[in-house]
């Protein structure tokens, strides 16, 4: 993979009622439009969002992705606030973990941050 090429992909074999996504590289508007947004909408429509988000080797967002990030955040966290149940962030990107901890009060539902070697614990907590 090229260093700046990003992607978001689904994680298979998730516990029932949970959604898993894995992201890396530099994320694009297409990553949001084609994978993240439809996945979040489907989880909200199914009755609740229990999201596992694994983030590694993160190089930021492309310029067009910033707008999608804000738009997605507002739509899912404000418009569908009550749909958020649990959010587990699994990452080795220190600044993302610290930023998420700082702003957990803005994220609806319960939030926990896990290290990469705690992926199984994150899955179990999410399903609990």
C-alpha cells in the first residue's frame, strides 16, 4: 500500500449487534461516502450503534474528507444521538487516542479506548 493511500474496510466476524471498521492511511471523501456513512446509517436503522473502530498507521484526512468528517459527525452524533450505545476505539495512534479521551463528553453513548493488543477485550466490551 502506498503510504498516503487510505482505506476503511469492514471487519468480519463481529459479535451480534455490533459493527466493526478498520481504517488506515490517509482517508478520503470516498472512504466516508462509500463505507463509513452507509455503515453508520445501517447500524442506526437496525436500532443501535455499537461501533468498533480500529485505526492504525493513520496519516490524516484528505482535504475533501474533512467536510465529510464534520458532516458525518453531526448527522450521526446529533441527529441520531440516542442510537449510539457504545464506541470502542482501538488504536496505536497516540494523538488520536488522547484527542478522543479529551472529547469523550461530545461522543454519545459509552466510549472506551483500547490499545491494539486489546482488540478481543474491545469486542467483548462492545457486545456487553
